[in-house]
C-alpha cells in the first residue's frame, strides 16, 4: 500500500522519496548561520496577543468530527464518540534542558486537567517539539486507560508512564482498531518524510510517521512532521481518503536549502491538502515555538492564505486558526 522505510539498525527514508536530499551538512549549516539573514524574530507579548491570540477552548463533542488546535502540532480531535490527541506537547522549552532551547512564546490554551476524556494519543516522531514525555506522563496519569500509538522504536520510553498493553508500535501501512463504548476506529500509520533524534547517539533509531484515524463515516489525517513526497501523499489519499478534517504543517521551512527535505512550506502544504483529498484542513506546526527557521513569524499564515487562493480554494477549505480554536466539518469555528 505504501513505501517501506529503509532499516539497517537505523531507519531511513526510502530511495523512492526523491525529494529527500539527506540531512543538511556542515556546508549548509555554515551558509545558514553566517550567510543567510534571519527574519525569525518574535515580538513581545503585547503584539503577540493581537497577532496570535490564545483563546480558551470550547471542545465540540457533539459534532461527528471536530478538531481543536492546542499549539504547534498538538490537536485534540473528537471523531464519532472517540477522542484522541496528536503530538501532545505542553513543555515551556522543547529541549533536553530546562534552561536552554526553543522557548514557547504562546502559552497552551488549556491545562491537561481541563481536557475532555481521551481514549488515545498518536506520536509522529521523537523530536522534542513533538514528543513531550512529561505531557505523556501527565495524560497517562489522568487517563489510565489511554492508549498510545507510536512509530517503531518509541515504545520503551512511554512504558515508564503507562501499562505495557496500552502502547503500540506501528510501521507505515499497519493499523490497529480501537473500541470505546461500542464505537470503533482504525488507527493507521502512514508515511512521512523526516528523521529522528533524541540524544547524541540515537539518530534514526526510531521511525517517524503520519497518522490516519478512520471511523465508520468520518476520517482524520495528521501529517506529523514531513517534507514533500508526492507519491506517498497520493497513496494516502487514494487508499485512505478522502478526509473530513486534516492537520497539515506549514511552518519551520526557511531557508529552503536547509529545511526543504524535512519540512513542507505553505505552498507544498496546499498541494498535500489536495493530494490526500482533504475536505478541510487546519494549519499546524507554526506560531508556538521558535524552531530555528528564518521565516518571519507570521509569514506561514499570510503565505498559506495566498496559496489557498491561487489553488482556487477558500479559507473554508484550508486555513490557520487561533490557539484554542475549534473547527468542524461544517466549516464553522467556535
């Protein structure tokens, strides 16, 4: 159904991922740090409150499908009586250290204690801005029966905080059925073009993944962190789409010579929206942490708006939302 990741003790993007240039080397790093202008500064709180407002979530648990953006790649999703969360991150810094590293500049819209009941979570990969072990611990404590779906190689760390039979490792194309109160969904691992690294010596020891949640009549697609790989997005749409709602990243893309293989830009995000056959998409992976990229902090939003119009789409098809904002398939905002 999908491409198979390479594996020789470490995972790799398949050779069929022709847009994967490999990770940037010292030459690209030198060019970025010393020869490229950094436009990625973030203004103060007063300006941010106007440009990136944070609102208290109003979770929609009555529609057949709804999604609430909780910042970066964290989305609370209600799908046909089952609730789940993507890449839950509440950390102040996304770093192995509490005193250095990317610091959150938009606070979480709610506390973990304020979330509705959650049946499971999906994790895209092990980078600190997507894999917050403290949040996983707190969620597992609050929801003891909560299941976790992770890419191959990530199971061991989560087992510290939950039961062995509640953590499932998948590779692309595999799925598991989750049942709650006689309601069932299928959770699919799907391809993404990326890489993994948590510590100094564990590069690509675990896989990376997008996720599809397929209910009886509604479907949700979470792209995770990914570069642009046309063939696999087409396969996702053909084999598992169309999707009623999707969460697609739009940030951390500049400069392109450094970021192109690992992060899609807003133009590519619109192409992904169309290739996977998404009926409505929410922009994620922007406006929360300074991720070391050089684009102006509001450019992902304005560029996305331009590309949506160029593609003969409307904001009702693909748009950004405020932190804490909820969308439904009815193209309404709460």
